[in-house]
C-alpha cells in the first residue's frame, strides 16, 4: 500500500491534484475530527467520518471498490484547517 498525507485547508481539500487511481483506502485523522467523500461539498453531515490515528484503533476503511478503481483527485477531506489526514491506499494494478 502507498501512503498519502493531505493537509486540510479552510474548506474541502482535494486528496491529489493529478489523477491517481486506487482500489481501497485506509484513512486516519490528525488532531481533530475530519470527514472524507467523493464530492467537494463533503461536510460533517454528508461525509464519511474518519477515525483518530491510534495504535489500538483500526483506520476508516473505504473499499475495496469492486466495480473498478477510484481517482483520488475526485475525493476530498474536510476538518480543521492545517490538520492532516493520513491515507494508505492500494494502487490500481
């Protein structure tokens, strides 16, 4: 699995600028609550809640995507500005 970190901005922050295809995601939040989703309108009320990074807590797992890979440049995270969301992903082969 490959690793990616996303430093959150003031609003929804795109995972990557360039297309990067993934078959599964494992996501941890940084210091504060964060949410992810496949739309720039992701929010606390319509996003997938991300678990706190911890050695005893499993990450939030999204996938595997059985209908094909997703583009990480079409996924967004939202939370406290300057916080970090950590993503481990399975690249498309």
